[in-house]
C-alpha cells in the first residue's frame, strides 16, 4: 500500500486520525468507510506501529469482509510472516477478481516464492486488459511491487515501458530501483531533483542520505540526514541514517547519541542497543557495552536475522574484558541459529588466537575451512585474523600462497591486506605493486585497509601515484 506523506500531513487526514484515536480512547464504536480505515492502517505502518495497523484492518474486516484492500493488507501480512498458504487462502476469498489489487496480490505471492518469471508473465497477461489511460499507473504499480521485493532489474524493465513521466512518484521509483542496482550516483541525482521540487520531504532527504552512505560519501550523508531530522526530529530512519554516517566517520561518541535517540523512538528495534554497544567497544568501553547487548537479545528471537550478530558482538566485548570463556559461550549460542557457522568458527579462532590459545585457534580455523569447503572468503578472513593478531609475516606468506593456489584470477579481495603486510614488513617494491593491484581490483577495500596512509580526502585512484612519490619519506 502506498504511503502518501503529503496526505498524512494534511488537516483532513489528521482530523480523521484524531477522531479515530479519540473514539478508541473513549471505548466508542468506530464507523468509518473502508478506504479511511486503510489510510489509518497505512499511517500506523509508516510510524512503525504495525500491531495497531493490523488491529485497524481486523476491525475493518468485521464491517467490510469483502473489501479488497483490507483483505490484501492481511494477505501481505501473511507474506511478511512467511505464511504463503494463508496469503493464498485470503486471495482466494476476495470476491472481486477483477480488482487491480487482487491481481497485484497474486503476482506478489509468486514473487514471495522467488517465482519471478511466473509473476512477470502473469502481470504482462493482466496488463493486456488495462485501459490505455490507466496503463502508466499500472506500470508504476508493478515497478513498485518489484522494488519492494528488491527485484530491481525487473522494476527498471517495466519503467522503461513508460515513454514520458515527469511525476514525483515515477522519479522516486526510479531512484529506488537504481539504488537497488547499486547505481548510487544516479540515485542521488534523482533524489536531489525530488528535493528541489519538495525540500520538506524527510523521506527524500533520508533516501539521499542512504544513497550517499552507500557511495561512501559519509560527510554528505550526515548532512542530508540532518535536513531530514530538522523536518522531523523523531523520525527513526533519519536518526539511524545520521548515526550510521557518524559511525563510519569514527565519531563514535556522537554516533552513540543518535543510536540512543533512535532507540528512544524505536524501543523494540535491537539495532539501537546493538550499535550503541558497537560504539562503546570502539571507544574501549566494552564493559558498558555488555548490558546493551544483553538488552538487544531480549528484543530478538531465534529466527531473527540479527540475533547471531548480537552474540558475535557480545563475544568480542567479553573477549576485550579478558573473559574468554564467556566470549566462547556467546558464540556457542549461535549453533542452532540460521547464520554463517563457518564465519562463527573464524571468529572463535580469532578470539582464541588473541588470547594465545594457538592450538585451539588452529583447530577452529581448520573446522571453518572444512565447514565452508575451503571458501576463499573464509580463508581470507582467517589470514586477516592472523594479521590482526600481529602474525604479520605468517599472514604475508599465507596470502602469497592464497593467490598462487586458491583464489581465481578474477578474485578481487585481499590485495589491500597483502599490500598492508608488505608495508609493515618494509617490502617497499612489492608494496607498490600490490597497492596498484588493490586500487584496480577493489578500491573500496583499499580505502578501508590502507586509507590511513594517505591524505583523508584523497580519491583511491590517486593512491598509487601519491605513494610512488612519498614512500618512506
């Protein structure tokens, strides 16, 4: 369901919403038409109050059991919960099989099952029955559906069917699709155009901040998020965008404050306490991080994607406090979770190595390679652990062997670490050669690993020429 930010700001909607909440508070029965109830549910969803949104729709279905949008809302909730059968049951119960939203729901059920080609055939077939003067809106609805499910290439293909559309909703869809395809500069250009047209949209400013963040322009990302926060100081997405940018800039104290503000407005989201804890760990205050991580665990369940990450951060915090047994226990708790268990074994080996348990670390690394079937990314992480634990010569030798025997010719990761080992070992000629390869193959990794050797705002593409002139000077 589309979120109409401007409508939600309007006096008309705010009066409607106020009347609805007043009726609830007084215990009076609420009699609104189905469209109004859908708008109120959408508004609750926009605020992140999903239980209230569901309650509105359930109440609406007692009054309007055949309403298409109300039923579609519940079917989409079932899809969010992973209950395909329930979504199908609700779709089958909708009487009006000619309604556009019924057809979008049928396609969405297919997309949710990764049956994208079938969904596309279904939508193309339905599109033949759409009136010409409604076709542009139909295409945008389809593209929006694909963007929501991150099938961005399909979204772009559909949008190309519209010859001319200068509307804001079309531009926003294009910006979102380009963002999903990793075309961050193009996405920024579009959101800047949208901001020129509507400078008071917090969503546009936050979308711009997110695209700038992904493009590694962290200073600009923080600035854009500040505009969004000025418009709405309690908007969780804006607060999170600024916090993330500040953390990338290693401004951990201020980042922690914005993660705290995010946690205040989104108290049920584990991201707030998790990232506050990460800031504290980076500030060398691991003991203070532990209660926050324990709290974050109370906000997640065993099936949540972030649970394993919280245990990992907890392991690092305990390890930093010298409590290796508790750190390893935190990692043990991930065994029954859906996560990358080979990666967990690498972390286990890293912590053991940092506490000088060399034999046990070696066994953990061996198990990680076995479990991952010698995945090059896992092997590289093991080598980086050796470097981080100051086994620089060993890391250097393993990296050399890694590229000789394991990594394919097109493998792009790790060259910055090889250059770093050469730098610390004073192998200057080899360092320059590895630096050149790192810049060409993986500039993002190169900035992350070697950026401290160069002027702060220098583009990665200039690293090699700069170092040729300044090495060891």
